[in-house]
C-alpha cells in the first residue's frame, strides 16, 4: 500500500510518500518511495503493551480522520540481534488512515508515560 506523508517524519523531512508492506503479524516495512535505501521496520505496539494517546485535532484534519475511519498505528523499531535487544520508539507513533492512504507521525508530549527507546524484552513474558 502506498501512503502520502501528511506531515514530515522527524529527521526525514524529504520523505513525501512511502509504501507499507506486511512482514508478519507484528512487523511491517515502511519504504520511502523516492529513496530505495531508506526504509523503517515498524511494529504493532498493541501486541507489546497497553498503548493509547490522543491524535491531535490538526492531525485528524490532515488525515481526514473521523469515527468511521480505518486507522493503523505503528511504531518504529530498531532491530537488534538478538531480537529481544531491539528497541521501540513509543513517543513517535505513525498513524495511517488506510481509507485515504494518508499518514502522519505524531510526537507525544514531554512527560508521556512512553519512552523513545524501550527494549522489546521488557514486554516479553519470561
């Protein structure tokens, strides 16, 4: 699926369009359309933890989100070996409106209960 980036990705302001490809039930790959070497591994945060935040009104308008919209929320993950050492950025979720193919990264406010680099192993059952 191809998505238009409605607000710049932090640190990657030149990325205007991405494709989203499913890797498995938990991971997805987001690839910049204009740069074949720029891709991100994304994770479904809801498989790891209870996760909630408010989508700011201006982002809701940009993405044309309403109560009937089909929304996908994913987070960037930095894959490490072993996989348990991988870290997830929970303060910068990317919200995808799968109805109109628009996406935006949201930066959660300071003081949020989520971290920028939380180890996946923290959420795995022992």
